[in-house]
């Protein structure tokens, strides 16, 4: 029998030779890991919504907030100790000065008759940011919310602990550009965070990492 097979030979199988080394054909019900891999050029990269990613984003948010808060608090303490009731310090001539003032209004000296209202608004912003953090997976949003949180906490600290009274305290402002309102580092953090949020919204990026395309 073996001698007969040797003489006759093995029939050629073109299909087997042509497909040698080729990727096996996938069926509709194939659930193997290879079949589940998306093509590199198809759509957006999937958003990592693992608990570890959310924890990292929350940690980043609070690190940015703490940094902004400490810079604001430290600068105000220094200004009150060294600059208040003194002549303004010129940084760039008349274009930029350090001039300590007490502001009972909102950012940049607006609305001085509504101190309590602005205090409530600042507290509300903090609560909203804390709620957003529960579904936070976007790194840029973590930075933006951290800036907002740090700035809101900085000015809220002044509202609560500075004279003339609790929830009516005047915020310490000291950065005085020419032809512009006097402000502080907390105001700057709030404005930068707000601008970043507007840019992210225009790009269609949500706090959970979802990207909307028009």
C-alpha cells in the first residue's frame, strides 16, 4: 500500500499552497480576541473608563485645585502683610502694578452689592465640580475643573474668613494692569479654567471622555 502511494504520488492542493501563512477566514460568529480587535483606522480610540483611570483623573483634579488654592492663599497672605496700606509697586511702569485692595464684589471688582450672592455661587460651583468628578475620565477636563475648584475655594476662603464678617468678607485683589480691573490669582485660575472648558466644549469633548462630532 505504501509503495502504491509512492508511485502514484500525493495530489496537488492549490488552495492549501496559496493560503499557506495567510490569516484564517473569520466567520460572523467568531468571538476570538483577534476577531474583536478593531481596525486601526476605524473611528475614535475607545475611552478608558476603568475605575483606575477615573481615580487618576480625580487625583489630578484635586492636585491642580490644591496648587491653585495654595498659590492664591500664599500670595494674599504676603500682600496683606507687606503691601496693604502701602504705595503700589510698579512692575512694568504704569502698565502693571501690585496694588492691594479689598473687593466685596465678584471677580475683577464687579457687583459689590451682592457679596452674599457671590458667596453662594462659589459654593454651588464647588458642589457641581464635586458631582462632575464622579464621571470624570478626560485629562483636559480634570485640569479645567481643578483650576475652577482652586479659584473658587480661594475666593470663598476670603468670603468666609475676612472682614467685615462671615460670608460677607472682602476678597484681597492686588494685580493691577493699566485700564483694567484689579484681580488676584484665584480670579486668574477661574478665568483660565473657564476658557479651557469653552474650548473643550467647542471640540465636543465631554468630561467622561466622549467626543461629539457634528
